[in-house]
């Protein structure tokens, strides 16, 4: 009988020169959780880090990725807040759906 070992490899996210103990799957889940929070109300990066108990630099990295993807926008001001960007709102699709449902 041949025993085979299952190889388990965890991919860790790197922040600059150091690695953070968060896998790629956890990174995706953290991004989704940040989007969920920002859809409710605008928050700052500090508020997001405090809410989820994540390191500030990890939240900054995740928010930058979301900004590049166009999912999050930063409001101007002395204390910039982040809010979720509605991709369908640019074309008025949500207004069309609301008008259709009102009929």
C-alpha cells in the first residue's frame, strides 16, 4: 500500500518586505467584507481597520486594490471617507429598474 501525503501550501500576502499571515482566500473575503461595510455607510481606513481588527497597512493595501478596480471611491476633505461605488449607477440601470418595479 502506497501512502500519499497531501501537500498543503498556503499563499501569504506580502506587505512591502514582510509577509502577513493572511491567505489569498482570506484576502478576498476581507475585500468583500470591506465592500459590505462601505455599502452601508462611508468609513475611513482607520474605522475599517478598527471595525474588523485588521492591521492598518493591510486595510490600506486592500482599499487601494478596490480603488484601482473602481469599486471604492474616496471623498475629498480633511478626513477622506471611503464609499462603495455603484457600477450600475453610472448608467442609470438602478433608476430604470426602480421605475419598472413602480409600474
